[in-house]
């Protein structure tokens, strides 16, 4: 099970801790959606900024996002091509 989270209100004018929480979930722009793992940590993050997001449970698969996961995927693909 995963959670689909969508940013529906702007981050501007809100506390830095709440903006950091949203960035940690990968929500940087209004309208952006992410599929996140259903863990107590993610549930707590959603609870903290619940007035800025909409969320629902989904059966979609979680896909890592961000620069680190993209770089790791590229490294793994390069290793697979060499072997």
C-alpha cells in the first residue's frame, strides 16, 4: 500500500519547518503529486502539513525520486551494461 500526496496550497508564508517537510516529501510546486511509502514517518509528515496537502491511499507502486535515486539508477544501469 502507498499514499498519493498532492500539494494544493502554496508554501509561501508558512514556517520553514513546514516547507522543509514538504520538500522532504518531494512536493515543491502546487499541483505536484508523489506516491510515497505508507510508513509512520510519512504519515506524521502528512499530519504536520495536512492543511497544505490532499492525500489518499493507492495501490500504485512507490518510485524513488530525487537526484540521489536518479544517480543510483544510472550507476546501476552502467554496471549492468558492462557485465
